[in-house]
């Protein structure tokens, strides 16, 4: 078996070099972690700001619209009701989700019209039995 001849000064020098590189690498890693945290916080803040703007722009008050007596008695489909308030059903679905409401609850909030269970049409609140809807 051969014995390796290594000078202790060589090992000490190598150990010092490795320790120095390790220290530099750790410093770089810590700096990158800080930058990632700052970027993450900036993205969160931007997202929250953007979401707040989107939610603030969503109509939440009753929208006035006209209907005939026939429409009130026969009811309106979701699409027909949306058309009356100049919105489309996909926008209603999107905004309802942002407000944590069902599309039916959001349409009721905007129009005062409810969709009875197992029905496809919405009716004015005064034409519905409030205890059996929503």
C-alpha cells in the first residue's frame, strides 16, 4: 500500500480556500433570498392593489332597468336579465366570484330578481316567496 505524502500546509491552504468560497457562496445565497423575499412582497402588493382596484370597480348597487308586466310575470333568463342591465353573464360570473357570491346572489344584489330553485328564469323579488329562494 502506498502512502500519500501531503504537506499539512497544502491541506491547510485547501481548507482555507474551501472555507472562503463556502462563506462567499453563503453570502450570495442570503443576498438572493433577500431579493426573492423583496420581489415576492412587491408582487403580492401589486396583486393586492390590482385586485382591490378590480373589486372597487365592480358594480354593487341596484341597477335600474325597465321591464314589461309580461316579462315580470313570465320571468327572464340569466342572459335576458344581464342584457337588461347591460352586462354579460360571463362578467356576472367573474365579478360574483371576486365578491365571493354565487352568480344568482350577485344578480339579485344588482337587480332584485331571484331565481327560484329548479327554475331557469329570474323573477322580481315582489313576485317570489322570499322564504324559498337563495
